[in-house]
C-alpha cells in the first residue's frame, strides 16, 4: 500500500483546540499539485486500510494514525494530543 507524504495542513477557524483536533484538511503532493483530504476522509481511509499518510521528520517517515475523542474524529502522529505533533509544524496549504 502506498503512503502519501503530508506536506501541509489547514486549520479550522476559531477552533477551541491547539493540537491535531484543530486540523480541518491535510495536503499531500500528487505529481506537481497539492491534493487535499478533509479529516473525515483521511480518518476513514486510514481506518479501512485503503491509504496511509505520513510526515517526514529528520528523514524518517512517521505514520498518521486515526484518533477520536467522543464524536471528534481526527488524525495525528503522536500517542497523545499535543501542539508539538509534527503535523502541527507543517505549513498552511496554498489555496487551489
């Protein structure tokens, strides 16, 4: 199965969270364009083993995992919710 490198994120406006729960979309490069997936799509694809996503930190691929708290579904790389998650350090996706 292919794993797509996540290169950017889009945050929800006025989110009450300062960690991965505030991410609305992830972006990854396909050919020379950024493709985006909303978090529900990414969560479902990870859960169903259809697609993997990862970030690169110091040359190492770190997989995204699906997570949920109550009815909030999201993705993260860390074992717990933290603003230091590598996903939170990615830049904002450019508008298409």
